[in-house]
C-alpha cells in the first residue's frame, strides 16, 4: 500500500505543473533507429491516456538528425523522448501551434532551460548563443548576422517547421561545438494526404499601432521587403569600392562620390501619425503520388509578414573612475521605429520506397528591417547643450538552404544515412546614415537656440554613411553507417565535412567641413539632404571657404574574409549491458582550421588570425530502468566552443538594436567544456510525466565580453581563465480529463497543465595571477582587470520558469492556453574596464503572460482555424541597466506594448 499511496501523493503535488519541454509526449513514435533499452515497448509507453478517455489522434513529429540516432516519420505508440538514448525535448507541429508563436524562437522559449535573447538567439541553460548549435534537418546553417556565426531562430516561421528537437546531453553524432545543447529543426515532408491551406492575420501593438512613429521614404516597394533600385550604389562609389586606393578626402573623386550619397529618399526622417497594424499571410500545399512500389511527396509553403514596432527608450552611459548615476556621460531619449518584413518559402520533395527514403528540401527566407531613429539628450560634461541625432537604415537578410538526405536499409541489420547540403546567407545594409545636431542654448551663440549640424567641428560628430555587406556559404556533407551485431547491440561510424566561407565589408564614410565656422553653422541648420546637396560639395572651389570633405573611416579595417574547415569522424556503440541498463558511448575526432584575414585598402592583407586545432571528444550515456516507465540517465562528455568570426577581427561595428559598438580580439582561443548530467524520468502514462535533472559544466577559457573605451563604450572580448556552471531542472506534465463533470461541453475536454523550472548558477574562476590576452596590449594582462572572480557568465539567468495552463477538446480543434514565462536578471555585458570597475550591465526579462485561443469550425465542409492572441499582457518593459550606490543608470530601457492579433486559416 505504501508505494501506491506515494505515487498518488506525488501526482497530486505535481498536478498543477507541467513542462513546456515535454510537449512531445502527446506524440508517440517507434523506437529510434538504434535507440536501445528495456524501456521501449513497456506497458506505460503504450497505455492510453486514461481509462475510458479517447486518445487524441496526434502523430509523432518528423525528426531528422545526423547519424540516424532519431529518425521518426509520423508513426504512433512510442514516446520519442523516453526511447531516445539522450536527454531531449521535442516540439511537434501540434505543440508549436499550441503556443501560437509565429517563429520557432518564440516556441523554443517555452522549453525547459531555454531562453530567447535579443533577435531570436536561443540560450540553453544560461549559456550564451555561442554555446548553442542550430541545425536544419541535421545540417549546419550560416548566419546573416555580422556579429554571430549562429543563425537567429526568429528567421524561421513555424509554418515550415515539422518539429524542433532540443538535445542537451552530448552524443558524438553531433558536431563538437556543442556547449549547452543542439537545436535541430526538421522541415515538413510527405503529407499523409493532399491539402491546401490559406491563412492570414492582423495584429495591434499598443505601443505602436495607430500611434506616432518615424520612417523615411526609401523606395515605393519597401512594404514588400525588397528595394526597387533606389538603394543601388552610385557608379562613382562603386568604382571606388572596387579599387584598392585610399580615398583622398578633398579630391574631385571624393566630391563626386559625396554629392551623390544624400537624397530626400534616404536621409529625411518623416512622421507617421497613425502607424499601420501588423499583418501577415501564408499559403501551404502538399500532395503525394503512388508510383507503384514508391511514394513521391511534394510540399510547398510561402509566407509574408509585415510588423512595425516603435521603441521609446532611455539610453544612458556613465564613465570614468568617478562614475555614478548622477554623473552621466550620455543621457538620451531615443525613439526608434522598425518596420520588419519577412518573406519565406519552402519546397520539398520526398521519395519513399520500401524502408528507404530520399528527401530534397529547399528553404528561402528574406528578412528586411527598415529602421529610423531620433535621439535627443545631453552628453559629456556639457549639461547645457542639447544634442539631437537621427539615423536611417535598411537591413536586408537572406537565407537559402538546399539539402538532400538519403536513408537506406540494404538489409535488416544495416542502415546508411547520407546527407549533403549547401546554404548561403547574405546581409546588405546600404545607405546607413547617422547625423548629429547640437543646440548650445548659449546667448552668445548666433544659432544657440537652434539645432545645428557642424559636421565634425566643435562637439558634433561628422555625419556618417555606411555600406556593409556579408556573404557566407556553408557546404556540408556526411555519411553514417549503422549495423546491429546482435538484437541488443549496435555500432555506428560516421564522417562529417563542413566548410564555412564568409566575406564581410563595412565601409563607413564621414562627412566633415573644414571651412568658415560661420558658413558651417549657417548651413548646418539645414536637414541632411539639403546640407549635403550636390552644389555644396563644390562650394569651396568657387572661392567660398566651406570645404566639405569625405573621409573613408574604415579603409584599414573595413574588409575581412573568414573561413572554417572542419573534418570529423566518430564511432559509437549502444546496447543493453543488462535487461535494465543500457549504454550509448562513443568518441568524435574533430580537426578544424578557423582563419580570419583583415584586408586593408591600399595595403597587404594582414597575417591570418588562425585557430588550427584537433580534439578527441568522448561522450557516454547510461540509462537504468528502475521499473516500467521509470528510469535514470547519466551523461558525461567533452565539447568545445570556438570564437565567432567577427570576434577575431579588430574591427568596430555598431548594432542599433542593442545600442552597442563591438570590437574583436584576434588573440581569442577555443573554449573547452567538460559536462556531466543526471536525470530521473517518470512516464506515468502516455500523457503524464515527471523529470528531475541536475547538470554541471566546467569551462576552460570561456569567451566573455567586457566594456572598454575612452570616449564611448565599446564591447570587446577576451578569454576568462575558467568558469563553472551547475544547476537543476524540473519538468512536469499532467492532463486532467473533465468528462466526469458531466454535460456535453466537458465530455471530450481536458485540462493541459504543463510547467518547467530551471535553476542555473555560474561563476567565473579568476585568480590574482591568471593572465589573458588583449589585442593592443604589449604584454599579457591580468585577467582580474577584466573579469571578477565569482561573477556569473554573461547571458545566464539564475531562474527560468514556464507554466502552460490550457483547456482543449480531444475530438475537435478547440484550445484555450495561458502561457506564463519568467526569467530572472542576467548579465549581458561586463562593466566598463578602467581605473575603477563599473557594475555589470544587467537585463531583467521578468514576468510575461500570453494568451492563445484556437478554434476550428466547419464552413461548407471546409475546416477553418480561428486564432486570437494576446502577447505580453503584463506590458513588461525591456530593462537593461547598471546599479550604482546612488541609483540606476538605464543603459537601454523601453516599454514593450501588449500585442493583440487575430488570424484565420482555411484548409481544403
């Protein structure tokens, strides 16, 4: 009697919680290829959700990963997470839809231990995006972001994703650059039946929609996310950029270029009194053909979304040895508007014959941000003058991926997986214009009551215009051969190849005036396109002392090429040691050469910054079945993390979204991680489960950011000596059937109670004698100057919690889901390094509540899905700040609106 009572009490105590990371247990699948263990096929795995209750007809998600460790294609009656040899979480199409998120990054934010930071970067167990690995159908992806080598996952709309797998314990079939975990996205494949779905929606942001915002003309096709040619480079500029001679700032060439750059289309900020609502549309279709012994499937999808967000931010900086909240170096109110347009497409072909399959997948994503900003405030020690700056920009990102995956079974005991892929990412940011004006408020100044652009004279910065481009290609291939030697033992060997090549240019020009101060101030009253109109560039040549100059500010650092070549071989075995104890163990050998070459204009390329390393990366997982449906897991492994390309280049780059300027460090080296994990899992039945886990990581030479600079903050990077990270996770899921309440309404309804909690603690290890390498320093520096012993790693929240409370119909589409997320404070950048260390910059995500309502209705025999969403119902602000003894400095703080949206989709 004791044991049943204990079970009942434990279920009762957890009935109001459940894990977002465990949503895949609704979907079940046969044992993964090679997933061993006595637990597969046990009664708890196949048991119905509850006696007398109907089981929801929900197929297991398609999952495709390198090495064939988990290959599922919509089968039923097995729990993927339970039978997998590693600790995983899986989000199927149905579970992603329940969150209502439009992109996969938002859905992943509900998974245990995961948090989304910035524009779609997923942190696993508090480790930054550099420690997360993102794959598409098991193949690597390039990033369209200059500061990253990992792709932001908000690029991927949920409409093209069949499932998302998160694996936190390392196995050698994955790349060794596996710090916190891997996120593998699987695109949709052969549909079970022909379909055509058309959908659309509209959204309202309480901080933006129908309110004042800013924009600029650009081109008449900007609403599509594509420029009509207005942003093409003028021929004079193109000729210069294609050459290898540094521009003479006062030459005829400089004037010919400068006179074509600033127009009313690209540099005039305009008010929009009533900002448009957000809107979107999508289309998907699929069918299959019986070829006689084979099935050919075709699936296609296309989508478009247009969203506008205005941020009214306080951006403050304090600096120096006497830094304090009441002695600000900069104090600005910044209002920025981003109009983001995303277009995407998917085309997939799949051929299945017998137990063999070939899948060809093509993905296209085009993501554009039209950005406009106005800033007004004070700076330096001058607390009398007011400064105003404006920015107009166009950021265009594109990702193309084409991939072929073949899965073959030459006999009952052997399987061969082959994959090859090509992916390309681009980023283009033409005509990124910054202009600064000052109002001196001085009675002795002729123009003291007006804002004046003095073009680099006095306290005003020059007007700058930037043209940046990024292009990255990733070629990848791999083959894996698995053979079952006995019914209980299987071996796998594999090879993987990856080549990343990236070219990056960031050419910034500054416009200065060196003539008569009276003329400069007088003309400086004009808006940028009039101030810098073609005629004024030649005014100095007419005997008038005005003298505009165009200087190439990045001639020495504006171009670099990067390359990463990786060869990997691995072997592993998996099987039953005893009836209750199974093992998955292997080792991966990786050889990689990462190089970055700076290419100054008019000079020879710099010596390549290279990291040529090879590693043996072992991993072992033991699974012990305590009783049917209850098991223990233990994992130990070694993994690595490499510097990202731009971090190796001493080149400045400004990110307007984070209000930060970045600069690399060519002395960075790889980080090495030693990982251990233990986990208890209890699959009470097909629906209800509980898991408790603990993890530990020791990181040698973690790459951490810090703030430095003399006149403004610059974020740079260095290797800290070491760090420890440890924590615990709790996942609980409970379904409560409501048929006993009586009545037709409750007959097929159930409560969905899903929750998870992650506790993570990290500490830097810095002794008084530890050294680190800083670019520009003549000798190694004491690490304690840049890093504080015991400080947490950047990006790590100590507490992350998710709670999902829902009501759903098991027979028809009818879901009402409340989504609650909480993340505690996290360090996003180290405090300024100087005579006296400043406090770290802290971000506090806090509590967020969303509501998603989905309802299916039948109209003329067609299924229509209606969806209503309320996001950020608590109106949680974005908070980034530093805390001093005398108060808080708001580094980048702004309100976030509540977002309400309605959408509908009809399926034929």
